C-alpha cells in the first residue's frame, strides 16, 4: 500500500509502536496507576519535547487527546474568563476547519458574539489587507487563524496576521493541525496566544493525541471547562484553584501509552529536523502537482503563494469518491475533503469537494507515479 493520506493519519514508526505496546504491557504487569508512576519523568519529557518542537517553555504546553480538544477547552476558557463579551466580533479566515468553526458558532450563541469571515486573495491565501480593514473598526475580541487548511495545500501567513491582530488588541488562536510535523512551527515567531495541533498527522504519532500551547502571559485569562482533580485543586467547600500554566487543560484520566508514543514521534521529528522534512515533503508535493496537472481533465486546486504537502485535485466526469475508491483499489491511500469540512472555501466558484493526496518524507516518487497512473486511467479521454 502506498500511503498518501498523511494529512489524515500518517504511518507510525516502529519505535513509536514499540513505545505504546511496551507501556501497555507494563500496565498489565504493574497496574495502571503504578505503571504511570513508573514513567512520570518520561511523561514530563513528552511535554518538554513538544515545547522544543514549538519553541516555547514546557509550562506553556498541555498534552491533550486531539487538536479539537485543546482548541475547545481554550475557546470556552476564554468565554468563561470574560474574553468573549456580548457584541464582540470574532474573525476567521476562509480555510477554517469545521470542528473549529462549529465551536465558534456554539460559543457565540452563548456569548452573543458575531463571526465574520475575512476574504482571501485570488489564490486562496488570507488577504492581509482585508484583515487590516476588518480590524480597523475595533471590537474584535478573537481572531481564529488557520496555518494550513485541511482541503488545500496553501500556507497562510499567520505570523503576519497575528501581528496585525495583536496591534488591534485581538486575542489570536492558531490552528496548526496540518502544519506541525511537516513545517517548522515556532510560536515565538508567530506570536499567537493559543496554538493547537494533533499527533496523528505529520508527526506520525498515535491517534488520540494532541497538544495545546497557551502563552504564559495569557493563560490566566482562561478558565477551561471540564475541571477535575488534575486540572484544579478543591481547596475549599465552594472554591478551587486552577493548576499553573497550561496544566489547567490536563485531566486526570489520560492514555499514558499513546502519550508516550507521541513523545517518541516528536523526538523522531526533532532528530530529522523540520527544515529537512519540509524540504522533502514540499518537493514531493510539487512533483505530484505537476504530474497531475499535466493530465487532461484533471484540475489541481491548491492555490497559494506558499504551498506544503497537501495536494488537492478533481477529475472531470468523476466524483471524488470514485477517484479515491479507484486509488484504494490500486493500493494507494488518498482521502476526500468535501464542503461540510470547509464551507467557507469550498462550493460556489470552488469545487464542492476535492481528492486529497498528502505525501510524507517516507513516500517515494514511484508511489506518486502509481497515483498518477490511476488518475490517468480515470480521466476522460
């Protein structure tokens, strides 16, 4: 099988697999609590590795079950902390992902805030001039920015966007779910207040892992939901004290085995170097775009001035599902992104859905060629 669905879930290394299985065996031998106590230092090391990956302090990082879990806790923490006042404005870019946008809709229905989509440029990139114009009237309490969308391979200029938002006094959340692990991501350079990502995609970590970064000077403005004895201390009959830093986002019950596996995966990415990973992934993706774009009846839809490892396309006369099923039958994994996942960008002048191929550094040119061969056989003649 040629696995070209790394934007969905990449293949774990043998070392990551062994880490997970070894800890499950330890739990079976010692007991769950006892096994966790035995690896307490290693669990702290996972957080330290993620902090190194993001260029921040370990106290600013919490390991979570997913990107969405961390993002939702941060969003509702902002609301409960008074950061989403009634009448406030929330800005989003047009490549926003459904789980984040749905969270904004839900929170806004409680808070009384409004949501506005900032226009993109002709190539699909967040329009920084339009963002500046949207910020100018004031009243923007949150800007939710997407580094890389799930449904097209462009890279948004999030650092430039964050600078505009912070100058205007707006809180900034960055969705790095599709960028961490395939691109260098440095939160100090970006300058955001909150950033979230997952382990299962480009980091090659286990499913059920993710993390949230919360800037140290900002974290006390968040009162996250879902507290327990790990994220807070019950220090009075009617009072609690939140854990310090980002640890207020961590709950007691956690799958230790997969979180240790995440640490192994992050350490592997750090060893390889994210600059080298980005160069390899970007090179493979551009080669695939060129080969697919040269086929009659095939349209590549990524756009953007800066692109990454996500390659999206459609085939005339074929549904996206037909193309994905045809590829899978030939031993090539790809996926489909449809309009419900990215309503602000898909539909209208854009297709309602696209086929998504996402090569990682371990893929080969021959594997790309297998996909191109399948698509050529499906394209109109």
